[in-house]
């Protein structure tokens, strides 16, 4: 009965924890392997590796993703189709995170006096207002809540985890909707960095960050659409070949 349960769990388990319970029950009886335990352990290890990769992708930290990717690449499951797909997805996230770090660098290295200067503006030009509005829209603020400059100043005055710098440092591209990216892109397309820099060098850093984030988001969306189209074409071709055989 225990051996049967182990075989069944090996076939249907989608979580390494489910399989671990069946393995433990088998080991308690000290039964001979006969290959069943080895197969179950391999399946458990494969599911565990998949779980670790997915968890690393959810956490979205390069220092967590890189070891997880390396472990998968060096494992005996490196040729597994699911593992290969997860590795590719994890590598794309690392690439995106590195770009985000590059984009954020100029902003994160602004002096506190520069930030204080922007925050201290009582009245601003349309360029400065649009750039800072776009920045906070990308960070998840709703447009209707940041229509006035005082709304922007209020947000810039926050500290701790809600401070502007912390929010930019912890920015998650996956939280940015396509509609928000399009709206911000439309808002900023009438400007260029020289124009913004002539108004404020500090705000120019936020302009460059916003533009780069929008462009990267658009590139990711385009890539995703291309993969979807390729997948649909491949499925269509397979169906066509099957139909000809019939």
C-alpha cells in the first residue's frame, strides 16, 4: 500500500512537499527501493528546484536569482524542459533588474540638497510638474491624486519605506501596467533631456529614469507579444500537419 502510494504520488505530485510526505512514509517501513524510491526522490528534487526558481523570480533580487539560476544550470535537471524555461525567465528578470539599477543610478545619487531644492519649489514650470507627475505615476500613484504640485510635494516629503528614493530603488517593473506606461510616455514625449535640464538638473535625472522605464516596459511588452505570436504560429502549424496526415 505504501509503495503504491509512493508510485501514485510520484505520478501526480505537483509540489515537492506532497512527494516528501510519501517518501517519508516509505522510509519509515524500511522497504527495499526497487527503483521506486529513487524515481520519487528525483521527482521531488526536480519539483524543489522548480519551486526555488519560481520563489527567486517572485522575490526579484539579483542576489537571490543568480544563485538559483546557477544551481539549476549545474543540476542534473538542466536539460528538463520546465527547468530550461524557468532558467530563461529568471535570466530575463535579472537582465531587467540590472537595467533598472542602471536607470535608477543617476536619481539615487542626487544629493539631499538637490532633492530638498525640488521639494521646496512653491511654483514650477509645466515641464517640472509633468516630469514629477510622471515619476509618481510610474511608482503607482493614481493621476487624479497628484494633479496639483502640492500633491507632489507631499509625496516627496515622505520618509522611510514611502520615501521617493526608496520607492525608486525598490521599483518593480511587473507592477507597471501597459496603460500607465503609455500615458506617461505620451506625457513626456514632447520634452527632451536638454529642455528639462535647462529647468532643473535634478528633475532631469527623474526625466531620464521615467523615459528609460517606459521604453523598457514597451520593449518587454513587444517581446512578450512576439513570443505569443510565435507560439500561436507553432500551434497552428502542428494542427495543419496533423490535418494533412488525416
